C-alpha cells in the first residue's frame, strides 16, 4: 500500500482507481531540476467541482518521494440529457463549465 500525504477536504475525491504503471522521471517545466520519481501504478482522481477545486488533485503527494499521487484528474460529472426529440445532448452545470472555460488556471497548473 502506498502512503499518501495531503491536505484536501475529505469530500473532494469521489473515487480513485489504479491504471497503468509509470516509473520514469520527467524534467520539470523550464528544464530545471527533475520532478520526483513516481514508481508503481498510475492513479486517477475524480473531483466533484460543485464544492471542490480541481487544484486539490495536486495537493496529494507520495510520502517518500514527494511525487504527485495522482496522474490524472477528472471532472465529475457532466450529464447526458435528452433534448426532447430523442437526441442525446451533453450538459455541463455552471461549475463544470467554469472549470472547462478556465483551463489555464484550474487545470494546467496541475
């Protein structure tokens, strides 16, 4: 079991699941020092953005290496509705729309 250190509200993560494995170190933006190495499975974090920030995904760190615990952050959840004619339409509430329209400040920093 991996130990994870962080300071995120308990309600911010609705689910996490293992995906593939990742073990390479990557250069930090700007080519400065390398990021901490993460060994083991990749992790996905689902965030309910009605009450929590997508940036909370980046607050979880592995205790030993300091690497990000999560490799992927997913906005939870848009809805598939019926437009009244039988056609499916994707609906985002105002909070999901805010995240999608502000990717530079709410997603890219991760």
